[in-house]
C-alpha cells in the first residue's frame, strides 16, 4: 500500500465515522469522538507526508 492509498483509506474511514456520528444512536458517543480525534491527527500527518509537507531533519 502506498502512502497515497493509505491517506485515501483514512479519508474514507473519516467520512464513514462522521456519517455514523450524525446518526441518533451515536450522538454524543465519547468512544466515537475519541476515534475521530485520533484519526484526524493521523490523517493530517499522512496528508503532510504525501504532499511533501514533512521534511527530513
């Protein structure tokens, strides 16, 4: 799996979780909110890697 494919997969998962969060059954779910927060951090890092925003030290 390439980095771009990983980012694409993470973006799809993000969209799935956002849709799930909007459902009445999951509204206010601390577990789901935690998953979204963690995924957001990983997604931002991965997007920077793919776009060249992260430079080697």
